[in-house]
């Protein structure tokens, strides 16, 4: 299984977006994914080992059953990929009338 954040969100059947800015009529449940990459292997290696820190921001318009199912599916997808992940508390973004939950994890890739 691919461990990049877009693949993880897609395996949980969650629509992904590159950014939240400028979104008109966003879906009721979606995720914004990001990833940073750091080389951790020796420079002479033809295939550099990298440490990747991923973030999946889950956005939901309400805290209904569909939102809870999406969050559970995302958590199950990360666990199925054998990732040690963390989750911030869900927050309400008043000016946008939306809930946000941020998940993060780190993995190695060659």
C-alpha cells in the first residue's frame, strides 16, 4: 500500500484537494494533504532514503454520522498501511463554518 497522504485519503474514499483557498461550494467532507521530504541516506546512494512527514487535514461541514464514518475510515486506512499516526482534536473554524481534524504521520521511503 502506498503511504503518501493522497493515497491514504483516497483509500478511505475521501475526496482530496490541493488547497482550501478559493474553494466555491466544497464537498461536505474532503481532505487537504501535504507532505515534506528530508533526505536521510548518504549522498552517494543511487536511491536516497527519505523521511516523509505527511499531514491530512480532514474537513467536514457537520459532526454527523457521515463525518464520523469518514474519520474512522481514514484512521483505518492509516492503520492498514501500518503507520504510527497522531490526531489533533477536532476544531470548529467559525468564519468558514467547518470542522477540521488534522492527522499526521512520518514514514521512510527509498
